[in-house]
């Protein structure tokens, strides 16, 4: 999390960001709510990928 000196919009939902934002690995800057969605999606993808690897053994 970083602190901003000016405002701008979330790359995902266009919400105006004042103080809190997160930067995703692909370079997008998003609000805390969109970051939570990204993290939960990433966890699901990681779980599904692990499950596929185990099934292929």
C-alpha cells in the first residue's frame, strides 16, 4: 500500500483514490476493494492449478 500526493482513479472500477491504493503485478493501480477481489481470485486460481497438477500425477 502506498500514500498518494494527488488523486486518480482505480484502473478497475474508476473509483477516485485519495490515500490508499495497491499496485498489481501487471502495473495496474487499484482501490483496496478491487485488490481484495484480485487476491481472492488469485487464491482460487492457485488452488485450481495445484489440483490439476495433483490430478495429473
